[in-house]
C-alpha cells in the first residue's frame, strides 16, 4: 500500500498490478486541484483486506472512489468487483473498472456485477491522462457521493 499525500478530502483507491500504470495514473492525478489521496494496492486479496479493514489495513480509510483493474494477481478484479457489490458496507462505493480489456464478456460481466463505469485504458499517454482527469472530474467533483 502506498499513500501519495496525507491530505484527507477524497480518497481514490487504485487497485492495479502494473507499476507503470500505477505511476502514470498517479501522475495524471497530481495536477488535480481537488485535495485527495491516492492509495494503491497491487492484488485482489490486498484490495479486499483494505476495503474490509483487515490485518495491516485495520486503519485504512474508506475510499470515495475505486479504480479497479480486472487482471490482478491472487484474486481477479472480477471477483473483487463481485465481492464489493455483494457487501452491504461496500456496495455504494463507486467502482470504475480501468482495464486494457476490450473483451465484450468482461464489459457485460462487469455491468452485470453493477460496476459504475467501465473504461478501457489507452496506451497513448495524453489520452490516458485525459481519461483519468475525466474520471476525477466526474466522480469526485460532479457527482454527489454517498457518505458511509
């Protein structure tokens, strides 16, 4: 787990195994005018432990937004999404699937599991920054999020 800043206005929980993608997404969020922290874990088991505040994550903050990759080690992102949306304490946290998969089955299955949004990552750097900025503006500035 890494925490980018300590300011605690909004918490973005990034579940991503690829170090390069983590760095790019964090970089895209650095230019935000919205105070936030980015918390990152790199596999599905740690993601669920963090969200359920178990073990080393006992003091973990409740995220305002989850950015979830589908292809994760230990526990697949699809399983993580299913567990989040089946848990009464977690199901209202918006989940944005941010993945390289354009597979129609992944898209349909994610929406069947009540994902809030499915976005395919761009390998074009400026396009990826635009996508992340759009996610941030919409989910953290425009919409009204439920409190716990």
